[in-house]
C-alpha cells in the first residue's frame, strides 16, 4: 500500500475521535464504524494523486468494513438474546425467595413480586424495589406444606 504516511495521520485522526468519544462518557475504547469510515476517508484524502491507492487494498478495506458491520449486528443480536434469556429466567423466580447484593455491598432478601426488562437487562422487583437480575446471589423456592383433609 502506497499511503503509509496517510495511514498514520488517519490513525491519529481516528484515535483522536476515539479519545474524544471516551472523554464524553462513551465507554467504548475500541475503534467503531465511525472511526473506520473516518480513517478510510482520511486515507483517500491524503493519498498521492500520482500513486493512487491500489484497488485491491481499497476492496480489502471495504470488506473489513462490511465485516465490522456484520460483527456489530451479531453483537447486538447476542445482547438481545441474553436479555431475553434473563427475562425468561427472572420470570420463573416470581414468588420465590431471593437474596440480592446491592451496590453498597449489603444484601436484601425478599419474595420476587415482578420482573421487568430494561436496556441493561432483566430486573426483579422485591418489596417494590427493582434490582438487576445479575445481582441475585441466592434463590430459595418456597415449599408448599401438605394440606390435611
């Protein structure tokens, strides 16, 4: 590839974008689709008109971008699948005695009265307060006493 100097300046531009995104509260520390497009755009802008980018290199980068898009879609699908599985499992806990670990390292126990789905995953409701499904540390299924008749 004939654009080594533009690649480094493009990488710097993409890194600056990634750093800026990190300082604004974005938790992603890896390059994303926008960074990849910016990198490709800077490469095209910085190339030597007398020695344009090789077609095969350009096609390879477009294939990488397509692969990145597919991986992002797959990741989103897997996250949705995980959230659905959590919601199904949490639904089975309605009426069960559970213990959850709270954010301040204390434990709360109670009977699950409901479940809900949020953007971060399933939550169980105990005593009117919602807790993340992933914070459950213990489950006790209530035993039914035999009735005498």
